[in-house]
């Protein structure tokens, strides 16, 4: 199959993933983050860009992490402490540190404990934005475990029949190993879309699709500005007729596990969308469990291949060429970006240059 | 608040829940089901009608259970056996018995094991349709545990970009205790709607809402007949623009846990919608976990009340009077139906009378 060579677009720049990683690491070291933690943040952010989830990668380095460390909102030296622990459960306090190292440490312990006790569930409170949920669930894969990851966040989404945002985009990720096929990796916001889609529509001057957002009075809107002032809608859209109450239910479930169970902020305690600099007290929920508690791992892996192939080889509808399974598009992008580098849009490039200037470090080593 | 007195509609009949339970129990005893198992099936079916989920209650007694026992498709005397067991996991084989007793027995053991080991996950293979998912997740509530329940089923739903049904409605239920508030009880199909909504539209001669179904070529359709010949759509609807791939991902997740992990049928192995009498090998997935692994149960319950109230007391959009939380409408219906009895539509009444005739037992003791 012919590969697309990345085209130079005005203002866009390409960078090899290793170099992007190195830039993120250096920036965080300069902010007072430890060697280990800076490496973990760089791992998660570059994994996001590698997988094509540009919204959650280095695009957020400046606004979500560097600026919040410099302003004192996030403690760059904090390390998670254990609140409660049993053989199969763990409750951590991230002590207002960066979300990524807290997530990596929490999931590492979750995996160790699951390997020992078949299953482990873990909460983290008092944390910050942790990037893509799938990074952590996927950590379980190399151990032949099923991994779970979820987080709450700022509130953007209104409940069904409501008009005040009380939920975040509340992502849920589950990663399940296969044998020769790529693993199943679900990583989904429980809202119809994330905020980024509204921003893109606004930039392009396009209307929002019906079901994405409501205005401040709770009426469906196709106007990006009205939607951004109002709320995004749960998966299933407006009202209950297309199942909006299901997406809302999933979002509330995430907030209960990550907020109420973890012992952090929940519901209206989360910062509203005008409160970017309010401390977050973000909570995460992780899980891992052994497959051989139910059937032999080899047998499971082989059966997973058959299951995934049945979907992938299923007949596409008119106008489509393939049926995908969860995670497949991201694995394809990761292979391409690993080889060709990551191409970042002008806004993100400028933001990274701004980080370099702010922290007086070398700018990113762009390829193009 | 004034209560609505049930109105007599032509052909509709009302019955007290205890009497409905007794009828179901007698019917199943007559089919060769044991006292204990018949009671458990009656518990689950009447709980469904009590909660207002008419589609999953006694409406299915004849077609899903009695007829399939009489034809030899379901073994009325089967009892689940243990395939694998650890302190925190359990894999059962239902031996082609009824799904409800298998589910009740599986969830009972899941709860016992979770109380001992903090958490337990359980699979069941070679089972049959188990009714409402929430019945089993809610069993955890009285023990102060969080309960999980899920099942696969016949295939009705096409994957995103696909046109062949490969997934069931794949419900997920999670039940979480509160203190003075009713518990949070999510019980949702991972499709936009269940098949029942298409049937209702057809009976009423109304078009389907966009996002409910596709025809046999994979094109969106508003025609109930075309939709019923085609496939129902995952939560999020057609394509990816409103998040249809998320509902599809959740549906596939359910099929992996209940089919691949449990060791039963999965994907295209499930009977298609023309294959009502093909043995099902339905799989279930259950879970329960202790809250005090993360924080004190009393503290959690009180915080749950605050979380749920923040949503319930949130400002409704124009034209709505309230914001609900998951499970709330069902608890309200259960209180009303417990007091006033359950009112069944003419088709269901005729089906129960037909069961009585077929099995030569007394018909249901209708109130009206």
C-alpha cells in the first residue's frame, strides 16, 4: 500500500517522536519536576500525539501543565501517598501533583497487585489532568491483563433535561489483549463530542451538528459560540429519545467512581469552564484483572483474535470500505507517526516555542 | 401530590405483584423447574414489571422461557457448575439452564466473595436470557457493595460502518448505594434503543427517529419495517459524528466480557434475529466490590447523597420540570406499582392466558 508522505502545510511542523519526548522532558525538569516524573509525563503526552489524539498531547503542555506549575496551582514535586490498601484495592492521594506520574504509579501498583491477587481496583484523589485514559489501561496489556482507566475533570456537560454543566467529558478506557490482532482499546468520552470539536467548528465557521451542544437556556444549538457558552451533551444527545440519558448515566458513573469513591471533587465542585485556574482535585479510577481467573490466557487470546476478525471482516455499509474495532485507527496512526514523525498545527508549534522561551530552554528539534 | 388512579383501558388488565409472581412461579413449576429456581425467575420477571420495564418482564414468560423449555431448547433442571475459581474470581457454566437462576446464584456467590476479598468478578457461560441486568447489580446494594451486571444476547445491532448485525443490545448495569437517597442504578442497552421501540413505532404507524436503525444495505432508515429487517444502531447513532463508534465499542466490550472471557458464543455465533429457536449460549458478567477499600462506607453513602442531590436539584432546561439520576424513574414506578398493581397490555394478558391454557394451570388472578 502506498504511504502518504506528510505534506508541508504553512506553519505546520514535523518532529520525530523521540525529540518531542525529549523537549517535554526538559521543559518539565526546568519546572522542578523530578527525572522520573518528567519522563512519565513525556511518555503519556507523546503517546497521545503518536496515537493521533492531538487534543490530549503536547498541545496541552503549556496551558494545562507548565503554566499551572509556574503559577503554583500544581505541585511539581508531589508524590502520591497511600490512603487505604487491601490485597485487591488501593486508594491513593496524589497530593496535587501532576496527573500523569500519579496515574502511571497508580496503574503500576494496580497491575502488580492484580498479578498477585487476580484483580485490583484503585482510586486516586487530589490529582490533576492525566492526559489520555488509554495510556493507563494499555499498561495492563503487556502483562496479559485487562486494564481499566477513567477520570473526571472540569465540567462541560449538562445532565439530560438539565442546563447547567455538572459533568466532565468523563472518559472510560478498557484495554483487552488479543494474540496476533492488535488489542481491543476502547477510550471514549461519555459525551457526544469533546470540547475540541466545538472549537474546530468555530475556527472553520461551520455549524455544530445537532446533538453536540445546548445553549445556556438548555435549548439545542448549532451555533459554536452558543454551544461553548452553554454545555456539551452526553453521548446519545439531547433528551432521552436517542439515549442521551445513557451517556449522562455513564458520565455520572465516572464521577461517582473518580470523585465520590476516590474522595475528591465531584459534580458542581469541579471547576466550571470559566475557572481554568481553580485547583482541580481531579480523581482517577483504575483497574486490572487476570484473564486466567476465567479461562486459559492463550485460549482467550486466540478467541479474541476470532472475535475481532469477525467485526473487522464484517460487510461495510455503502460508502464505507472497512469496519474498525476500538483502538485500530490509533494503532495505525501510531505506526505511521512513529516512522514519519508527528506533524503539529501552527497553534501547537507556537505554544511549544512559547514554553521554550518562558523556561529559557532549547526549542523543539523540528524536522521540517 | 395527587396520585393517578390506573384507568381501565380496553383489554388492559391490572394484577397485584404478589399474584403475578405466584402465576409465574406456578407456570415454571409446571415446566419442571425446581421450587427455588421458579421463585428466582418469578422474582426477576416481576421486579422488571414493577420497575416499569415491561419489555423484560412477564411479557417474555411464554416466548422466551416456557416455549423454549417445552421445545427442549432450555434445560429446566440444569444447575450452574464451577469452571474456575479463585478468591476474587469465579467462572460458571449454566449448563443451558434458565438465565435468571444462573444469574441469581452467580451474583450471590460474587457478593459473598467480594465481602470476603474486597472484590469479585464472575463470568457465566452457556446460559440463557436473564431478564433485566439491574436485578443482579442491585443485589449488591443491601450489602453496601457496588454491583455490576452485563449480558450478551441475540444479534440486532450493526457495528459502526457495518451493515450486518453482530452485537446484541448488550446492556450494562452498575448499582451504587447511597444513604437517604435512592441508590444510583444505571441499566442501559449500549444501542440507541432496544428492539421494542421499533415494534412500538410499527404498531403506531409512526416513523423511526433518525439514529435508531439502518436498513439491510446499511443506510439510515425511518421506516420501522426496513429497520426491523436491517439493524439497530449503537448508542450515538449512525457513523461516528455523534459518537456511534462509542456505543459500538461498549457493545463489543460487553460481548468480549460475556462471550470471549466467559467462554461462550460471541459475535456472529449469536443467533440472528430470524433464529429465535437456535440455542443461545448466552454469557453474563458480574462484579461486586467493597467501598471501604477506598473510603469509609458511611462517609461514602453521605457523599453519594450530596452528589445525587446536586444533579437532582440542578436547573432543568426549558420545558422540563426535573433532572433525574439513573434509576430514579424506576424506583418511583416500583412504589406506584407495588401499591396499585401492574397493568399489562392486551398482548401480554393474552400471552399469560395462553401460558395457563398450554400448561393447564389456573390463569393469573387479575384485579380488574
